[in-house]
C-alpha cells in the first residue's frame, strides 16, 4: 500500500478538518425557524373563554380551565430548526452524524489520492523514456525506485526481475498492480458500507419514532392530540431524511472514485507494459549479432539487469 509523505498527510488532515468544520458551520447557520405547533382545539377553547370572562367571572374561570386542559406540549416558536432536529433525531441522528463525518473524511482522502499525478505522472514518463532512449538502464531503474507514483513502483518491480526473463518481469509488475488495486478498492469499500448503513439507521429511527407515536395512542385514555404524536413522527421523518442525506452522496462518491481508479489502473498497466517491452526489445537487439561499425569498434553490449 502506498505511503504518503509528511506533507501529503498534513494536507489530507487539513482537508478533512476543513470539510468537517464546513459541515458543522452549514448546520449551525441554518436560518430556518420552526413555527409553533399548537393544538387547534386548545386555541378555540382559549378564544371562547375570553368572551365568557367578560360576562361572568365564574364562566371565565371555567373557560380558562378548559383552555389550560386542552393545551398540549408545543414547540417554542423561538426554537431554531437545528435544535429541533437534534432533539427529534435522538441517538439515531447522532450515529448518522458520526457516519457523515466518516464519509467526508473518506471522500477527501480518496480524492487527494486518486489523482493522475499519483498514478501516471507525465513528467516521470518523459524522463524514463529519455533514459531508455539513451540506454541508461541503471539510471531508469534508480529513477523508478526513487519515484512514489504507482507506475514507478510497477516498473521498479519489473526491472528488479528482468534478469530472470521478460515473463517474470511482467508477472512482478502484475503482482504489484493487483496488490495496489486491491488496497485502493479496500479503502474505497468503506464508502459503499456507509451508503448501506446510513439508510438502515434512518429506517431504524423511523420505526422507533412510529413505535413512540403508537405508544401514545395506546396509553392515552382519550383520543391523543396531534401535538402529542408530533414527537414520534418528527423523529421518524428526521432520521429517514438524515440517513438519505448521508447515503446518497456516499453512493455517488463511491461510483465516481471507483471509475477513476479503474481508469488509472488500466492506464498504469498499458504504460508500464509498453515501457517494459521497449526495455526487453533493447535487450534482444543487444544480444543479437549487430553489424560491426566502421573502424573496428566493438558492438554495443546488451543492457544488463539493473543493480539493486
């Protein structure tokens, strides 16, 4: 598995922290306010109690008592949408929030790593081809070992086994490429896991909220008011929404990053095999019987296996 340098790791850490802070700030700055949930029967009873208070004090007192009895637990009009959502979401919302932070961290980490410069940097390819054209095979091998890109590691693995034959060199390159592909897929699979778990947690919160609402209906001696059922229903709807909000971006990011990885891995395979075939071709030409140049100079020797 590739290891990022210190600067790359610090850049990844800063990006993850900034992404998490952005998510928190977006939630805290939500300007939407929740309108007060009050029972219509309680308001009607209050309005009827006021004219009765003008005509007769006893009737007014009875009207106020009825109004007070009809009032249900209402949400404060000054309560922000965020605080209402947190209160209604409960523990399931907290677990989904934790998954959202993990998703942002995974997406940022994969975006920083799944780049062309980390797989097939054009500058490395040009310099490597120049060394091959100059028949500086040892220098090409040293350059491949010093570079941290995937194509460089694949070429270094192949050049290390070129003395055992071209087929063994290709097998060495394929082993490194398969191992790297598995590591990338393994890291990316956590996004697919989050996209599957988040809606399940939302569904669990939905079931829990509906159970709470039906519990109110079952235990109430009279017909429950809508405000008494609003708590469980809001929990059910909020957890469902939060689970989908986390799952949908995770699914999209997984599909996009997986396609990018597949494309870059294929490009690495094509480029590395092309460069290795040129190296093998130069070796066969050196091992042949070339024409002796004018002046009696000795023919060029075949490229030796790079020294590790």
